[in-house]
C-alpha cells in the first residue's frame, strides 16, 4: 500500500530508541526525504542517523536535548518549523502508587509527557496552519483510558494527553491539520522492562519474575515497537486523511478487558 509520504519531512521525539526509533525507520522506509530526530542521548541519535541514512538514503538531522525544558522544545520547534509531520513520543513517567511519588516525580514526568507535547504542538501547529496542512501524532499510552493506581503519574498524564489530542484534533481540520493519538499497551522496550520489573516487585516481591506477567496478557506477549511505529506512520499518511481528534489503541485487547495487564 502506497502511503503517499514520499518527499515529506518529519520530526520524531524520543527517537534514539524504542517506539521513536522504530517510527523513524518506518518513515524512512516509506520514502520521507528528511527526518528530524530528537532525544536526550546524542550517542543514540548519532547511531540512529547512521543506520537510517545508510539503509534508506533519507537525510537525517539530530537534535540532542532534554525536551522537559520548555526553552529546548521552543528551539526545536523553530529549527523544525517546515516539517509536515510531528510525532510526539518523548516520555518517561515514573512508575509507582501515589504515596511513593514525590512532587519532583510528578513535575519531572509531566514536564516531559504533557508540556513537551503541548509546546511542540502549539508551536508547530502555528507553522502548519500558515501552510494549510500538517499532521501531529501523539504517542500516549493505554493507561490514559485504563487507569492504573500503581502507575499514577503516567495514567494521569496519559489521560490529560488524550483530552488534549481530542480537543485540538476536533477543531484542527478547519486549519487543514490532523491531530491524532496512539495508545500503546506494553511494548517490548527498555522502558517496558523497567515498568514490568516494578510491577513484579509490587505483586510478587521479586522484580526478577517480571516475565511471568506475560501469561496475563491476552496475546501472551508485549507489542513490538515496529507494530506501533507502523500504526503511527499510517495515521500520518494520506491513507488516514479522514481521521482526526481520536485515539487508536494498540494493546492486544488489554483496555477492552478492563485489566491492567
């Protein structure tokens, strides 16, 4: 299926690993001409640039920075003002229940999950509006619809970003822009392993038993990062031109079962 992404330019945040890196590769496979990749790890970004340029020939620019700092997000938006697609993906919420979360845990997590998404959306939306076209895809997380007391910071931030995506995306087509969200469940990434270990410790008192949790999943496995990436890329494409202001869940049925895992 041709997605019509040839010649487009894309910004992906959190692009040094996991879903962000897989998304960058998926866009490159579809023939985008320029990729902007942002993350904290300069080493990871440099490695991603080398892999993508050698494999697909796309031009890759890297932007190592901490997007929880508003000034950095503003500067990135200015550098990438001409992109056709923004994928907000950079996030790392601290797992745990309310009584174990400090104010700093809340602020550091939500500065990344909420404020970096909001800032980049606001700034790049303005440039897209002037051109009359653009797509913004927010990678959120199924805990925003399937609330989890043991992931209270993440579940709160995700619910907020779901509301933000629906609110902005419900009006954005007036400006020729689509704003959509993706809600992954557990995905086979380093971040997921960290969260699974925390869950295993909370349930079993032993983080080493984290792989036993897979037996509780409807699909008996986590999603692959590439599965989520392909969904993001499809939503950003002309094939999804009538989709805006909504969230697509990719979690193997977990949220529909109303179970955490």
